[in-house]
C-alpha cells in the first residue's frame, strides 16, 4: 500500500510538472508572437506601406489608395483578483488601420440611413451622424461624415488546459471577422510571415497553412 501511494504521488507530481512545462512553452510561444508583432509594428510605422486592395463599405462606397498605418502590439497577463496577476499570458493582440485622407460626406433618408448605421457599427467604422430636420422640425434625413479609416485587430488567446491558440481576426484585408485555432507549435515564423502578408494585402499562403 505504501509503495502504491508513493507511486501515485510520483505520477501526480509528473503530471503537474508536465503541465507546468507545457504552460511555460505556451507562454514562451505567446511572447514570441508579441516580439514578432512588436518588430513588425516598428517597421510598418516607419514605411506605412500601400494596401493595394479596395475595401468596400456596403451601401456607402469603396475605399482605395489606402495605407497600412499605426500598428500597435501588446500582451497582457491573466488577472487573478483585483490587481493581482498570474505569470500566465492571457492574450497577445495587434491593432492596425487601413487609412487614406479622403472622407465620405452625404445625406440619406431615414430608412437608408439606418442600414448605413448598421454597417458602420458592425465593422467598427469611425463616423459622425447628425439628424437633419425639415421645415416642420421633424427628422427627415441623416448627415454622415465617414473618414476613410478601417481599424483591424488580431487577438491570440490560449485555450484553457490546451496547447492550442485561438486567433480572432477582425477586418484583416477585408471587412469581417474570422476565428481559427492552431496548435502553438505550428505558430512559427513562417505562419506569422504569411499572416502579416495577408494583413498587408500581399500574395500569401496563410489560409493554406491555417487549413481554413
């Protein structure tokens, strides 16, 4: 019995050690992703590369001649309670913009204006919308001002008790959101290079690597 108990304790200890080792590897991978994006952000802020594709805002118009600008990378530790943080990285994120100097300015009647508002809120497009009243002091239309500016983001979070990383992509190369999961050992420099090319609108094989 004593021997069995000792073996059981050793097995549990090994499981904890493996879990701790796995957690350390996962944290190291998340930090590697952050370091890649930090360097990527520094380069993009200097060169502000052209984004060769057109981004279409439904019911509004096309955005062309855009540049990739203002990238910002960060990571956060997991919050345990109040202001106490663990050593586990909770997520890594990259924010960026597709921008041009032009601005959409127009008025639309109420029914159409609501559909436009829905599009703008759905994709997180910065804008102003002011009611336009008629001679009877009733709202008859909405006046819009929409800068040519699309904010995108990539969030990477580890799945609980897993070696899988969850990627949440918003407005990357086109409007919309996508989710995918990858084993962290497959998130290497090649994977990040192809994801960066996708963001920049360059030819890439990202979706092939992601098996999406």
